C-alpha cells in the first residue's frame, strides 16, 4: 500500500505567511495519503508556493519552471502545481506555461488535495483562483479556510518546539507599492477562540514558542459578543497557556492606535518577547505620503521612543524600500538619518520593484536607475551593520537564554569546535542569532549561553547549560 503513495516535492518561496501555508499544505497532503520527498527526481508532483512581493521572487519561480519544462519532456507523468501569491496574481497566464498543470491562489489552498487528485486523475490543467479577490468572502468560504487552518495548523517540522499561528489574513492598507492586498484579499481576523485553541494544541505537542502572524498584526480586532478582542488580549490569553514560554508577533504597522496596550503586555508578561518588527519603509515624509503610509518620520520615531520608554530592552527591526519612484538623494539621506536615530537591531532593505496593478506602478514612474537603487541598498545596509555591530558589543560577557534551532548551517570560525560538540544556532527572545557549541540534543530546548564574541549579525558564545 505504502509504495502507491504519490510523492510530492514541495518548495516554498517568500515570507513567513507562505511558510505557514506550505506547512498547512504539507500536512494536508500527508493526511490524504501523499508522501513528501526532498528531490524533484523522485517526485510524482512538484508544488511551488510562490511570492509576488518583488519581481525577483517571481523570476526565480519562472526559472524553476523553465527547468521543470525540460524535466517534463522525459517524465510525462509528473504534475506541476503553482500555489500562492503568484498563482493568484497571474492566474490563467501562468496556467498557459508549458510546465504548469495546476494554479491555486492562497485563498483556494484548502482545496489543494481535491485539486491535485483531480489533476492526477484527468491530466487536465486546472485553475483555482479567487475571481474578486477584494470582495469579502462569504461566511461559508471563511469557515472552510478556518477549518483548514485549524485542522492542519501544526508545528514547524524544520524548527523543533516552534510554530507559526496566523491571527489574520489579507490587508486593507494599500501601500502604493504593495501587491499583497491584491493577492491575499481584504483583512480577515480569525476568531480568538480558534487561535487560542490552536496554541493550546501546539503546547500539548511540546511547542514552546509561537509566532503570531498578520500583515498589520497590531490592528487585530475581533468582536465576540460584547467584547472586542485586540492583539494585546490575545497575547495575555496566550501567556496563560502552560508550556508556551515565548510569544512573538509580526508584523506591526506604525500607528498610534493599538500600540500602547501591546507594549504594556510586552513589558508586563514574561512570555511576550521584547521584539518589535515595525517597518518604516522610508524616512522621507514626501516618500511616505507617496507610499500611502499614514505617518511621518517624526511620528514613527515618537512611537519608537514610546516603545523604549515602556520596554527599555526592546529590540526593533525595520523594513525599508530604497529607490521608490521620485526618491532623491535628499529623501534617501532622510532615510539614513532615521535609521541612525532608530537604532534598529536589524533592518531588511529592499530595492523598489514595480508590481503590476499597484498604484505606484500605474501612476508613478520607476525613475531611480537600478545602479542607484543598488548603491542606496548597500549604503543603508552598511550603515545598519555599523549600528548592529555597536549594539551587539553590549552583549559581550552577558548570559543569554536562547531557543536552540539546531545545527548551524554554515560553520563559523568564531565558535571553534571543542571536538566533542556540534556548532548550534539559536535565537534569543529579541531575535538575536547566537552560535555556540553544544550537544545536538539541545535542538528545540532552551539553553543559557555566555557571549564571548560578537559580529554585526551574530553573537557567539559558550554553552552554560540547559534551561528547563
Ligand atoms: N518593492 C520592494 N519591496 C517591497 N516590499 C513590499 N512591496 C515591495 C515592492 N514592490 C517590502 C516592504 C515590506 C516587505 C515585506 O517587502 O519593505 O515591508
Ligand atoms: Fe503591503 Fe502595506 Fe499591507 Fe504591509 S501594510 S502588506 S506593505 S499593503
């Protein structure tokens, strides 16, 4: 019986939301009798979960599909499916690609098993995308998505003791550069009891850290009877769950509303980690307006000050887009100025990539040359590196608690081996990456590490013992 199982090679591009979707698809497939394989060579089915946020991400998928087209010439029976954001964005156009048999948008993922089985049976191309993606789902559709999410929402197999839990889908913000609202639809918040039940189940299975996910997670709101639940409520309820030790949440939108009570939860609950991902995108008010971000650089820095007043050791991460249409040297200098003032733990910097269908693409000229975007990207990263290096030095000699992820992927000379133990990597509550030597059995456990060396991106240390 076992040999009959169809083997699926499942590949994921993009953000944590996508990783979560991939994990859901993976367990739904296994539940339906498919098995997973880590090579295309052995696969009967190749499924690619895709990202549309920048053109580069889409190009990578197309190059993968080009490769699969060749493979399909000799392996006629292989089925290729594209799921996720690109599937929703390109729909029928993607289905016309020679390599592609199945196209399934993010909102249709609960149907993935049914769609795949049909494609395997009929060998006919199949398209499942949402017609009016900005239209609110019917109650029935919401229920089906919710059912799928709560049935298959299990721990991340890659990272022991950790899990992602979605608290909301979609986005209502319409930043002018962003494709997300057009591929993931309007904002829908999951019911608090479903979220909490899911976290309880995860805790029962040994999960110690949950990361709550939402595009603008601080605006989570759900009316149940008389009560309106906020993210702070969720954080407090989750804090009471035995077994869950660390709670993180990404990504927050810089706005006055729904900010203070979240910071207070961070300050008062031992379990809510002192880490805030708060993308600024630019430090120029002119560009922020063109991006349809609803704050000024000054207001943004005020929020950061408030965060540090409430949670003194908070680690803040930022996202920036460089080379947005019309960005002058002066605008970029304002961004660099903001980065200097914000003292981020780390920054993610992206070169502006025009996305079809977005306001910026339709109304603004992508007039910053690629080389200049690249130059600004390098400059900003370099600036942040200097800041991170400085901030990380403060960790020297300190003992930190980390949740161990597993073997470090690339060996670091700094944490030299002791011949007995492996080089492990873990993260602190503030998302600092820590490399140290220790027994492999520590994966998924908390450990105390004494920091002996630092670099801009990594802390290095000596294992001090298991933390129960
Ligand atoms: N071009 C470049 N970066 C983008 N991002 C979103 N859309 C674009 C785009 N069109 C970045 C933002 C966001 C992160 C997830 O990706 O910085 O916070
Ligand atoms: Fe995109 Fe803006 Fe929504 Fe973030 S808040 S997903 S950048 S539209």
